[in-house]
């Protein structure tokens, strides 16, 4: 228990340091992105939406807007695919590169999110949560997570939940490091490159996949 508390303290310090590094030195780039969003599509620069965080506490998540105004009114559980016509021109680039998620470093600095954790869902999703699924809310949501580096939109909702619960129940700094490394691969090669290539295998009782498999994927 004490070891877990120490690891979570290190995790929080790491969150703060990395978020400041992402935010301050690259601020001119984020300003340029904001200008491009504004001049290429009507609507606000940022997309804000209520999401449930740790212990179901509601907070507003920040993102660069990538879709046309009103496009957030989606069917629950529906994913935004690569060819979705609701996504703007600049939005396609921002989503593919994951740059649209960068404003969430503000959520991380506020302690509402972490760099790694289960992705925050819409508030409406809480109505369908079982006690098992609710375990994913026992840690801060993350900018990236185990499901996001294991196929993400190509996974069923049930499998994403299983991966989220596994992360919460088996959290370690080493697992965070593996997820961050895999996230780099997702940004470089795309989510479809990692379909059926889990960091943990949900079909074998969540047994961790050998690190050699990860090395093969990144080659």
C-alpha cells in the first residue's frame, strides 16, 4: 500500500513537470494552432465538455475544437472515425497527431486528469456503469490510456472498459511508462497499427504481453 502511494506521488510530480514542459516552451505553437482553427472554421477555438473524473466528480475537459459546431451531439458510444465528415480540415490533422488533446495539460495541472489513465467519458455514460465498470473512476482520467494504445476506436466498448479496469487494478509506474512509449508509436503510426496488439491480453486473463512483441511493433 505504501509503495502504491509513493508511486502515485511520483506520478503526480511527473504529470506536473511534463505538463509545464509541454505548455510553456511550445506556447507559440499552440497559439498558431488556435489561429488556424479560428480562420478555417466558424466556432470557438476550444471544445469544453463536462466529463466524470475521479470518484465521479464532474469537471470540464479542454480540447482544441476539431469538429463543426454542434457535432458533439452524438449517439452514445458512437466513435469519430477517420473519414467522419463532421471533422474539419485542420481537425483531421489535429486528431491524427493527437494535438487536439494538448489543452488537457491544463486539466492535468489542475489535478483533474493525469497524463496516463482511463479516458474520461461523457456524463451520460455513467447511467450504464456497473460496479465493475465504475472501478475505472477510482483513478484520475488520463490524456492517454491502456485502451488508447491497444486499438482504441477499433475496440468494443466492453473491451475498452476491461482495459481501463485492468489499469486501475494493476497500476504501476512501469505500466505508465509502457503506455507512454506506445503512445508515441500511436502518434507516429496511427491507431490501426495497434489493432489486436495489446500491452495486456484481455483474452488471457489480462496476462501481460511480452516486451519483445512491443519491440516488433515499433520496428
